[in-house]
C-alpha cells in the first residue's frame, strides 16, 4: 500500500505548493512509511507545473522509492499489487515492471490493453512527457483509493491523492469514479485555460449494450457530480478497457420462482447443520461448492504469499528460538466470511508463522444483555450455546461491578467460538486472537485525530461506524492470551485480509431479504448487480484509506477477479436461497463451503454487520439513521 499524490497547476497564479500542505503530507506518509519523495515538473511551453509525491510501504521485492522517472521524463506513481496478467518475476518489482510496460506503449490502445490485462487492486498516476498527458485511474472495483479535487474556475489547479484532509476551507474532494481510466491533455488544458478529461470506460467482453450507450450512462453519472467548468468526454473512436470479470448471470430457475411465492421463512425454524448436509448430499451441488472453495483458496493464496518473508531482524537472542512474527492478519468477527478466510489462509501461511485474528469490541454503556441478539429463531440453539458460558460469568461480573464484561459484545463471543473451531482445525498453528477493546474516550480521540480524515469524502453515520470499527480492528493493538494470561500485543502483520464482498455478492444483508420478498429473484439480481457496481465508491476506497493509515495493506479475497467471475457465472439460486431462514439462506454457497472445510458452528451464524457486532453503533448514536450525515465527522478542526 502506498500513498500517492499529484497536483497540477495550469496557470501562473497558483503554485502546486499552495495545494500540498503539511497535513496532507503526514496523511500520505502514514500509508507509506518506508520512503517518501517529491518530484516537480515545470514545463514552459505549454505552461504548467506538476508535483508528484510518492510514499511507499515496502511489501515485496526490492524497495522501490516513488515517484519513478525514466530517461524520457515520464513519471509514475503506483499504489497496487499485480497478482496476475502482467508477468512479475520473483526478484522484480511490480512498480518497475508496470512503468517499463507503460514506457513501451506507443498509443492509447496500448495503454488500454495493458490495464485491461491486469489482475489485482490498483490506482495509478502516469505522466507521459512526450504527449503532455496525465493518465490516472482505479481498478474495476476501486480496491485502492484515489480522490480528485478541482479548483475554482479561475485557479485551474487539479489534485489527485490517495487520501485528503477533511477541512471546510478547501473544495470538496470526491472519489475518482472507478468507471475507467482518465487522461488529461495538459497541453490542451494549458492552452484553453480549462480542465477537461477523456474517459476510457470499462466494458464487458460480451454485452448487449453498445459503446454509445455505455458512454452515455457513464458520462452522465460522472458529469453530474463535477463542477460545471470541468468537461469529461470520450475518445472519438470510442475506445474501452475490457472488464476483468464476466457479467452477472441473471438466469432464474423455475424452482426459485415457486419458492419465492410460498414464503417459508417464518415456518421452518429448525434449520441446523443437517440442512447443509442435505444440500451437500447432492453431487452436483457438492461439486459446485468445491469449485467455489478452490477459486477462493487461490485468491487467498496469492494474497498471503505475495509478500516479503525474510529473517526477522534482531530477535534471535533470548530463549533460544524466538517465535516468528505474524505477517498476515484477518479482520475477525467469527462470522462465516472471516472464518473461511482464516481457514484458507491457514493452508498457505507457513506453519511456524502465527496468524493474527483481529477482533474489535466497543465498550457498551451497560453490561451486555442477552436480549436482542437472538431475534431470529434461526440457529437459536447455536447462539444459546455460544452465549451460555458467558451469561453466568456476566451476571457475576455485573454484581461485582466489573467493567470488563462490557466488552463482551456479540462479535467477541462469536469470535471466541470461532477461535476454538480454528484451533481444532489446526492445533499446530499459533492463532493470536487479538482482543481489541475500545472505550468511548479513545474512540473520540482517534476519530478527531485521524479517522475523520480517512472517511472523508464519505460522511454518513454508517461510514463513521464502519470506518471507526475497521480502523481500530486493523490497527491490531490489543491483548492476547499467553498461557492463560492476557498480555498486551500489537499485530506486526502488514497484510490485513477482509471478508468484504461476500455479503454484496451472496445476498448477505437483511435488505436483500426485503428486496427478495418484494421483487422476487429478478429484483434481487438487480439489487446485487447495483451493489457490486457501487462497491468502489461505497466501501472499498474508504476501507483502503482506513487500513492503509496503519502502514498496512488491505487485501480482499472475495473481490478477486476470478472469485467474482465465478460467482457472477452462477444463477442466484446457487448462491443464496432466501426462502430459507436467516443463518442459512443468505450466503448459502459459502456456508456449504465452510461446512466442507470443517467449520460447523460458524457455518450457520446469521449475518451481523460490524457496526452492530462490535456495538459501536450503540455507543454514541441515539436515533440516527445509517444514511444520515454524521455530525461527529464535522466540527472537528
Ligand atoms: C515493489 O516495491 C514497492 C516498494 O518497495 C513495494 O511496495 C512493492 O510491494 C514491490 N512489489 C513487488 C512485486 O516486488
Ligand atoms: C482518440 O483515439 C484516436 C486513436 O488512438 C487518437 O488518434 C485520438 O487523438 C484520440 N482522441 C482524443 C480526443 O483523445
Ligand atoms: C475479454 O477478452 C479479452 C480479449 O479477448 C481477454 O484477454 C480477456 O481475458 C477477456 N476477459 C474476460 C473477463 O473474460
Ligand atoms: C477486553 O474485553 C474482554 C471482554 O470481552 C475482557 O475479558 C478483557 O479482560 C478485556 N481486556 C482488557 C485489557 O481490558
Ligand atoms: C447461467 O446459468 C445457467 C444455469 O446454471 C447456465 O446454464 C448458463 O450457462 C449460465 N450462463 C453463463 C453466461 O454463465
């Protein structure tokens, strides 16, 4: 993960430094603590000035400081990981490989075909000196953050950055739309003293839509969010990038139509592990589930192996052999998404290396009560089992007025149960279950100091809750149980795996049930397609900014191109069955996979979003709605 930034000034009045301040520099450095450099290009004819700022987190290969510049004066900033599509040798660095390939491109078509072939998350900024062109963009899902900011009409300054400072004094930043890659012709812009962009949008390999229709859709979307003086156009020859995934299969099976009308979700309360076994008894289903596990397994493998694993420095003194340190951490609630990811990571991470399971809990106002957590009758038995041991313990604590039980939020309880399952699955692995307890005071301080800048430009109550929860979880600072004693611990892992994308693709949210009831499988298909389409602007950019702030890299196995293509190729009926109750019906294929991996309890837990599971949503909010603008993110400076 790196922090990248470029400021372009097109007129003499304003210099690039007016728009590159110390606060921004600090934020970028937190993302890339291992090397920071600046480079300025001043061109007189046509007249413009560009500042490039690159901050590198060293993860694999040789440390490669950025920005890179070649003999032709081209400049490159890269915040990405090439997992496939372009060959990167073991000793090579993807930043250099990409720059080299770009240098060989002799036309726009060449550049488009290079980015079309890439697999992995990325955002980039590329200055092509000979044509005075500035290229930039984000991958198809927007897995890496990039923001843009346009100045007022007369100023003609344009800024791109991985993160930005949330202050009222400057023009609103926005996420660069992940709808394609952009090119800015600096010569044109300098001559006309105006800002205009050319967009090369993504296009599915096979689609009913013509290029014309795609352009109208996409350009309309982008233009409506931009200031009036900025124009976005397409290339006359309608050139596109080819999307790295196959489109969603909207086939509706006859059976599922019948099911939808005979709603059974209230009647069948007896869902259990046997229900899953019933499905797996069907040979065809079993094969499908194994195909899914295989493609997800490969996505996890790439994400845990492609990172530097040298000797730990200077830790070989005391006690003979020091235990190795963790390089991979999982954002861990004990729910089925994080359990499957942890179990698959276990297959590939060297056995002597611990895996950190990051589990966050916000202190509740009152000791947690049993009510509320078990609203649905589904797998109630399971939940009661999970809660049982804790209840007595809690009552006892409440009596002696012990605050600690206030961290026993739902995710902590399922997390501990999940840990037991993983320990049973692989007893020789060191699983570090990191208990991250956050008090209201600390939440307020860290939000004010860091988190509000990272959530920006997003601003809802939901963004605040999720953003804060993920920030504390991914910081990895808490306590682990060492031989029965709780010891302070800070996760050293630079790679953080998250389960985001599972709910969006496999109908995991309760709104999907509402939608299914109202509009049937067709409606659900539409909803899922829409949600995957906006995941870049709603989730992934934000999560990348939040996790990157700790000098760690977020990796999203469920958003791997091959995983998405596989899931997109299946009709909805194979992925979820919302006629079944909560805890089984949603994310059905993943639950079946979990069962096949030997994870039983986790496979039938109902979804609990992080803001509820960690109880952050209960901490400060009164009766606000998730989509309201969050007042706590304002008035901070
Ligand atoms: C390339 O180098 C940068 C900076 O050292 C590092 O972040 C990145 O992980 C490296 N990539 C590869 C493939 O070596
Ligand atoms: C559109 O693409 C063609 C072919 O590469 C190129 O010659 C032309 O300059 C491009 N137009 C714009 C506006 O970028
Ligand atoms: C789309 O087609 C191109 C060229 O034929 C190919 O390289 C690419 O892999 C295809 N993409 C997908 C997602 O199938
Ligand atoms: C964190 O919370 C748990 C309850 O989930 C408690 O058992 C533990 O002692 C707490 N740790 C610290 C350091 O407060
Ligand atoms: C969509 O799913 C149906 C039913 O499984 C299958 O027959 C068809 O080949 C799939 N289409 C694509 C494009 O994958």
